[in-house]
C-alpha cells in the first residue's frame, strides 16, 4: 500500500513533537515536510535529539510545496493562524487535520467571546467535521477538514456523552473539575509555567472562562438532544508533565441504574479500541494512560446526593491532541484506527 505523505505545520511545539513521535513509527506514513519559522533550516536533532537519524529538517511553511508533495497536512498551530493554512490547502485538494481551536466551535459569537477575535475563516465552518472519532467516525471518513477536540474536552465528552444520549443523566447542573499537566499550556517560556512556579504547587485557573468551556457545552448539548447546556468547569494546573484527570458530577434521572450506565457504555464504546471502561466503583489513574491514545474512566453513584461521579483520564498530548489527530487520519485514509498508535 502506498504510504501517506504528510506535512506537519508547526512541528516544534509539544503537539508537533508528539505527532513526530507517533508518525516516525507509523508504518503507513512518510513524513515529507515539517515546518517551524523559528527553527527553519535546523536538523530535527537540534530541536528534538531523540528523533535524530530520521533525516528530517525544519523548513518555513510553504503551502505550494505542501500541495505538491503531500497527501494531507496536520496543523499544530495557535488559533487564528491555523485558518490561514487550512483555506488554501483545502482549495488545493488535500485533507486538513487541525489540532487548533479554529474549527471546533459552530458559533461565531462564542468564538469571538472566548478567543477575543473574529473568526478568521467563517466560510469553512460548514465543511469542518468535529474530530472525536468515537462519536463522528462516519463523518470523519469523508471529511476534508477535521477539527480535533481540545484535551480537556475529550476527557469530558467521552464519558459524559454516552450517558446523556441514553437519558441516564440530566444535562442540567453538570460540574466538571479537571487537572492537567503543564504541557497543556504549550511549549513556551511563560512565568506561570516554569519549574519553580509549578513544582510542589496546584492551582485552579480560568475558572468559568476557559476556552474549552463552550466546546464542552456545545457537544454535551448535541449528545443530550437539547438546544444548550450550561456547566461549571474548573480546570487546575498540577505539577506533572502530561496527563489529564477529569471528575464529572451529574444528576441522575429515573432511568439510571449502575447496570444501565454500564450497558450504555458498552453500546456506545464496545468496539472502540481506545476506550477503557473500568466499571462501577473503579476509578482511573493518569499513569496508566500516559503516552497512549486511551481514555480510561469509571464511575461511582453517590447515593448520599443521588449524583453520578464519573472520573476519566487521558494523556493530554496523545488522546487529547496528536494521537487523536493520527486516529482521525487513519479513519480518513481507510486504515485500521489503531495503526501506529498501539
């Protein structure tokens, strides 16, 4: 089978590095182009020594070169900048897999509210497919613009949407408390994220204002079949490199039983290779999912409050970003979903 020729635009960040880690070992991929304005001209070993010997060199981003040499492009860029590349690449006829936030939200108003700028390419939103494979697999197979979900979002949607869809929990009064490793902030020099500020410290941030909040609410509403959902979302920074642990508090409905919840998960995810449902009373641990594309979750029914407490863990750089992007690529190009990801 002919290998898929790929470009990674923005390959020097954490998401780009994770794409390189995965794709250099992917048996059906040939990495043709890796771009970084800051590192253009450098051998990959100068930036990522562990990838020495792959023969890759960073270059300036060049849409025409990507169109001439590649079958698909991953965009590992900041919001706003990704759209500048998505538009000409799609016009040129290659599928785009975007890890940024530019095409996740359907509402232009929400985008402006949370990202503080007008949407850079509103005309492309109608073409974007939300890249959560476990819910949108069939649409992804034919998509030419795949908008990969945010990391916090993935950790919440996978355990919560199946229960909402089954009517076992209420879409009202949902509370989410999430803890993320420091790589979730991106590969940048910024005082709050340097070692002395993060080590031996835990703190909440962006309470009620995190950019992933409208994305979570958007997809929970779709799963529940309602117009809108409003939740409390409290993210925390914790002193680990990678991993997310999310705890989701939901009111149960009259249809709920622990057995019904387990059955809903089996029906939704029984054949999904990257979902690990632990069961009633069993809770996940980030150390079991780091460097994997797995989402692991379990639940406890708190009879004292009659609320369901669901805990989930993912690796924010793999299932929360680049691994999920590769999973989307595998689906889009007709490969086994697990190719290069086990």
